[in-house]
């Protein structure tokens, strides 16, 4: 469902140019759990953002269900992103002044869905991640584990075909990290493709397939 | 959830910043509203003073000059104007050429009343140019033959009081007793020395047999700012021209006084407009600065929402909505504060800055001023905040997310 074709990402120009991604080719199937493992500065986040339609590659293409992310304009790309992708980040990126429920509702704001339906759907997603008791809690008052689960619920609410997770367990304790990974696996089993980037080899091993990234180049591509 | 909900929550989250900017808007609007209200009050005051002068358009018979009139040198019966000219002037003015409220015909003469040098002014009822067939029902100007109204100094000299009686023992009115209907407030003009009586009484006292007047005044003329010179000529040519060089009457205007008032008002309005513009500029800079700071402060947030939920257009609307809300609230609160300021401090400011002005009449609630102030607050909040809106809407989510 996701095709990354000869993607190169270069920051800066001339002598100061840094190549973050160098001719990446990658395919992710529907319902597949892919881990991209690599050390800091290897280009993991750049690759994830490029796959999610957030970072225009210097060259190459990213296709999602056959449609090219970067051959369309900004608004259309945003629409594609909202339709296909859900995001999880290392620092959760919740809006601190919104409640757990409101944070989860965010991707629905521009869909035209009625507020009541939005709330029902958000409550359902939060229930899925075990936070039905914390719906109206401001994000700033949640524990880090709860924050990541809210971020997970937010990534799920628009029922994406693909979840892109950037070091989702880096700030979590072992037990909470295990729970989050279990959730990801559950969604994988429901047909959602998961792409997880991490520097943690052990975490990478919990995926169906692991690819290793070093200095912007894929060095290994195979099943875990 | 809608975008306005996010805007509202953000306002609450950053209460202090929002409150400070709101206070800034309120302060600007309040000062502008107070200044405008104060300025309108000053104009009211000037109008009131102009009105209290009684007239600035005077019609005198034959070739009488304004100097004659000001020196109380009135023409006698032979040179006077027929009473019908008063109505003719009012009829002429119904075409809208004159903004005088009423026209008053009178027959006036200097005389010693009980030994005091005063002016006897026999007055007709006033005629309203808007409806010249109808005489004005103003008690002051409907003196019965046994009633008298006295100018401020005339009353003092004659020892008369309102509601009392005036026995005239000397002068042309000798042997008559009048009820003092009114003592007029001091105006600083010759009217302070007048003894107002019914015109028939005055004409009889001076032995005038015909129905004539020797002065027609535009009472409460508020022609400030209009071209009085041209207006005077229009009336003179339209009604009193005999041939190219001869006129039955002279139409004079007390231009100097009206013009001085007009110039004072113009100067005041200039000051007021400068102050308002300065306040507006201060507000614009304040809001522009705040919106940019706010957009930068929320860069992380914007990066996130741009990545997961909103388009740049939505982000722009999110910011703009918040600023419009602040502008609206600031505008409304500023109007209230401005009105209170004008009510409480207007009079001391007026008398301190313009000692020549004697009365501070705020007038009716300035809905027009409020509407303009609120509208301007919203627009002037929206325009500078566009810089912040632009900063927010052009945030690159990838840049933000890579930094975090």
C-alpha cells in the first residue's frame, strides 16, 4: 500500500549539503508491521516524515495506494494524509490545553463530522486504548504512558490505513512500552500497516519486518 | 469540535497574554471613544455658545450697517420694514438655504427706563422657517401686553425678579405695570440690557402707528461652517433688491464670531484626530507584535496540528478567529470604559484645555461613535494580526517535528 521509490532527501546546498536519505526504496504492505531501526542521525525521522507526506523529497516518489503524495498540492496532500495516515511521536505532541478527548478529536476537526459524532468516535478510540476514565482530563495532567495512549488513539481516529510511529516508546517505562507495542500489533492484526522507527533493536525485533538505516541508506531489509 | 473551540481554549490557556492584549485594545478604544465623545461635547458646547449669542444673521432696514445695530442705533418708523417681511424671510428660507431655527422680528429703541439707559425691544412671536405659517409656541416670545422679559443686567438695574412686578415710572413706558415673565441668563451681549415687551406695546410707546419692525434676527442661527457671506447675499438679492445698487434691507452676518468658533472647532478636531490616529497606531503595533510573538510561541503546536489535522488555511482561520474575538471584546469593553471616562473626566479636561468653553454637555449616548469604534477595533486587530497569521500558517510541520 505504501511505496517509497528512490527517495533522496538533501538538506542545505553546496558544501554544506547533507544527504539524509540516499535513494531509499521501500514497500509496506497493508497489515504489515515494519520497523526501521538505526542510530541517531541515520535519517529515520526524515524517512518517516517523507513517507507521511510531510517532507517533500529532493528526488523520488512516495505512493500511497498508487497515488503520489508529492505530485499534488498542499491541501490535497493534507487531505491524503488525513485519509491514510496516523502519526505517533516520541514526545506525543499533544496539545496541552485540550482534554484527552479533544486531542483525539483533532484530526476530525476539518472533516465536517458533527461534534457529537466526533466525541462518540473519540471516546470509542480512547476506550480501545484503555483510557475511558480519562476522557475529560487535560493532556497536561496525564501521565506519560497515558499521553502516548492518547496519541495512539488520535492516530487511529480517522481509521488510517497506515500508522507512522517515531520512537513511540522512547519516553516510556518498559511495561508501558510493552503495552503500546501490543496495541500496535492489535491494530496491525486489524489490517492497519504500522511503520515504526526506533534506535532500539529489541523493539525493532517485535515487528514483522525490520529494515536498518545507516547514514541515509538502507543496509538490511528482511523479516525479523 | 470546531476550530473556534480550539481558539477559545487557547485563549483560556494563555489567559495572561490574552488579557494583556485585551487590555491594550480596551485602553486604545476607550481613549479614542472618550476623546471622540469629549470632542463631540466640545462641539455641542460651541453650538450652545453660538446659540446663546442669539443670532448671527441680522436683517436691518435700508442701508443700516451692522455697526449701527451693535451700537443700538435703530432706524425709526420711516426707515423700518413691514412686519410681513419677517414671514417673507421665513418663507424664503423654507427652500433650505438657511439653517436658522426661527426668525424674530422686533422694533427696538434705546430708552431710559426708570432712569436706566436700556434698550426697549418689542418682539413679535418667532416664526419657524420649517413651517412659516405656524408661529413658535415659545412662552418667552409670547409676551402679552402686560408682560415683560428682562435681560440679565436690565433686571439688575431695575431691581426686578422673575414672577415679580415692574412699575415703570419714567421713560416711554411710563405709567405701565408689567409682570416679569422671565429674567434671561447673562449672554455677554447687548441682549443683557434689553427690556423685552410685546411689539405692539413698544410701537405704541414710541408713537409708531404702522406695523413695522426695524430688526429681523435669525434666532438660534447655527450657520457655523456655512458660507454666511454668500447666504446673506442670497437673501438680500432674493428678497430686498430694488435695483442693482439699491436694497430695501441689508442682510448682515456676524461672521467673525461664528468663524472664530468654527476655527476653534476645526483646531480641536485636528488635535482629536491626531490623538485618535496615534492611539490607533499604538494599538496596531501592540497587536501586530503580540500576534507574531504568539505565533512563534505556538510554533510547535502549529507544526503538530498541521501534521495531523489542519491545513494552513485552517490554521490561519484559527489565529484570525482568536484575534477577531479579542478585537470585538476589546471594542465593546473599550466603548464602555471610554464612555465612563468621558462622563467622569471630560468636564475637567475640557475646562483645563479650553478655558473659553463653559459647558460640557456630553449629549446622547454616542451609538455612532461606538459602532465605528467597535468596527475599527475588529478591523485594526485583524489587519496587524495577519502577520502572526502568516507566520503560523506557513509553519513547516516537518521542520517543527524534526526539531522536537
